[in-house]
């Protein structure tokens, strides 16, 4: 069916009410995410706090 519609490669599936919509994706999934994250954090010079600093548990001690 996809060949008949000339759809190949990656597709997007979307459920709308009682239908499944299949659309071709023109770009790869997660393409340019690294750039988008950098842009989203641009201007945020604040250093993130490590809220788990000093917190340990048996799993971390034994397994890691």
C-alpha cells in the first residue's frame, strides 16, 4: 500500500478518532535535536545544581 502511494523511508503514524494516518517524513527522526537543545539553552549561563550530590544508595555502591 505504501509503495502504491509512493511512500518510502521513515513514516509518521497518527491515530485520529477511528483512523490511522500514515505520512512520509521528509527528515530523519531527531534530526538537528542537538542544535535545537543548544538554541533552547542559549543565554542560560546558570550552572545546574546537582541535587543528588552526596546521595548514595546500596545499588550505586555495589553495582557501579
